[in-house]
């Protein structure tokens, strides 16, 4: 570069500042040293509950925070729904700011991972402080982003614990369908609306297997999403959180809630699990705020199917529904021991 060119370049920087890239570099993962630093300010242990929508994540969250050492709140969607936590720093302009050489606070490093961690830590710990609890977590359904949610979580919280709750995909489809019906989702098409109308006037045709509550497109789309979620979350959790991963089946939570929650609390490292927690769990499980809310929205549809049932699909899947589900997601039922093989009906 000639002397004149250097002078022009220096003048441009002086007047306009350093040139900004059009695309940011990959956001770096947080380091062990940075984790140690940030824990001086946010010392509480963290956990994250993931699970496909309608898999019992809300019930599990409500039970988790019954323990006097554990707080859990929901739907922060740090890693599970766009725009995501990383959107706070995911631009070339922000990267330039956080890595700028004249920024004497950054020690010549990208401050992005610390910004992300401090933001999420503060959001969770401010609640935990109010509750006087030393372990804090978030539950956010992971229906859309799947394995990427685990990878993004690991980049910010490699020291946290990951919990995944799984429910029989066939019951997930039933619950998801009725939620859409009750809420009269904007995604319902004309065929969906005809099914709702027929369901209200002739429910027996649906419970006797003569009519399906589904369209074929809904089964394929939702079953594929469930199978992808279960596979990717499980695979990435074992890879990235081998000693910090805990999975639970929704059905076991209903059958033996105190035993299952005791395993979970021990996994978190609580100091003591008192027997009175068993009665607290029973009382909490009697309550179903989601069912009450759906009844207010659409009593006729909501009352057709009691919420949280195990095996509801047996009354509502037609032979064709079963065939489509087997094709799309049957292998995942076998893998999770919901079925021994693909010959179920």
C-alpha cells in the first residue's frame, strides 16, 4: 500500500470508523475460564427442560419447583424458538462492537458468549432470588429446532444439566390436534374446520374408528416432527452432555410421580428429599390449569378428550392413521419401548 493510500485509509477510519463486515463470524462458545468468572456473579446451578410440545413439559415444570431448593419457570425459549438468545449478538455490527480493538473491556476477545450467558443467568436468577432457591431452570418445548437447541445450549451452558421428557408420539398427535381445535388455530384449513363441525355433531363416528380426527398431512407433519425431535435431542444430549443428561417418560411420571421426581431431584443434586413432597406432588397433579383454560376456550371440543390420558390414541386412531404413523415414526416407538415391533394396532 502506497503512502497516499495509507493516508486515505487512515482518514476514512478517522471519519467513518473501522469498516464493518457484512456477515459476522461464528459466535464463539463460552470457555471454562469465562464460566468460572461469570459464576462469581451468578452462582446458581442451572438446568433446562426440553420436550416436544404436548409431552408433559408443563406438568414436569410444576412438579420440579415443588422442591424447596429448586425453582423453574417457563417459555424463555433461549434455545428453542426464534429469535433465540443468540440473536442478541448475531450480527456483524454487534460483533464489531464487542471485538473492537479500542474496546478496552474485552481483553482482545469476543464478548458475545459472556453477553449471552449473563443475560440468561440474570433472567433466571432474579426469579430464583425472590423464591430463595439455589437451583434454577427453564422449561421450553423444543418442537421446531430439535438438535440445534442442544448445540446452542451447550455453547452457552456446557456446565448446565439437560432434561428431556418424552411422551408416546401417538398421544402427542392427539393432544396437539385437540389443542389446535380448541384454540381455533389460524393454521386450520377448510377440511380441518369440517372435521371440527362433524366432531361436535357426531362424536361417535370418531370414537368408533369410522372417522379420523386427522388429515393425512397433519399426521405426516406432526409425526415426523415428533420423531425428529426425539432422535436429535437424544443423540445430541448424549454427545454433548454425557454426564449431565436426564430423560424421563411422561407415562412413568403419571404412574410413579414421587419416584420419578425423586430421581430427577437427586440428579440436580438437592440436599434432601422429604416425604411430605409426595403429598405435595399428589395435590399438584390433581390440578390441571391447561385443561381448565381449554374448557373456557371451547367447552364442546375440550370435553371430548380428557387431557393427559395415556393411550388415548387407541380410541381415536383409525387403521389408516396407524398405518401412516408406522410409516413415518414407527421405528421411534420401538426404540423408546412404546412398542416391541411395528405390528401394533
